[in-house]
């Protein structure tokens, strides 16, 4: 125990009655930090329209692409014996320009329900050569598309993103080889 004239030690009963005032500064800092984090989440969670909804994340079209309109898009699926699934995109492409086309590269964009890009594939466009006994394709270089011609094509995908909105994908001609 403490004797008179000495300061009481930490076990002294006087220490229990004298409490240090608690600082509110740490609580204010923690509250501000929580508000800042909430503000960031709210700002990031609010999605406005994409800055370029028609082509965000896609390569620009080739200069000759305006002469190659794509139409008649249809999609189908097929299962393989091994349990895989293929997705087919069929359509027609016309050559409205004055040059013979010997190669076409397309970029295909699959979007989700918020119009965000969930899958992008870059591939050569293959033309349908025969329909019977099954659909067979060939590269454009094997049968170039002359001015004024319209040809059928098929794009094959071994996998399509699960978040895809089930709408037809955007097909953009990004490279054209002409003769």
C-alpha cells in the first residue's frame, strides 16, 4: 500500500476512481473511413451507359468493311459425343464493293444483360462450301468473293460465356484482304 506523501501505484484503489477520458478521435477516424469506403462502393456500383456501347473493347472495322454487309444471322448448337457443346453462327455476307475479297477476319462480341462485353473472339470468316451431307466450310481464300457476290458463312465456337444474354452477337469485320 501507498504511504502518505507517495503517489499511489497502479493497484491502489484511488486508480479505479480516476478514469482517463476516452478520446473520440479514433472513433471519428473510423467513421470517416467507413463513409469513404461506402462512397467508393456506391460510386463503382452505379453503372451509367458504357462510354462507347457499340464497340467498347472491339477493334475498329476495316476500311473496306462498309462494303461487306452481314445479314441473315442465325444461331444453333450441337452436342458432341464427348459431352462438349458447339455454338454456330451462320449468316450471309455480300461484297458491295469493287474489289475481290480473298480473306476476312472478324471479331465477335457476346454481351451480358447489362450490355457489357463478356466474350470477344477474333477469327477468320469461313464460307459454307456444302450443306449435304453436313455443312462443310472453307476459308475465303479458297473461294474469293467477287464484287456483287453474296456468300453464306459459318462461325464455330467451342465455348460461349455463361453470362451471355442469348442475343445474337455483334460481328465486326476488322481485316479484309483484297485482290
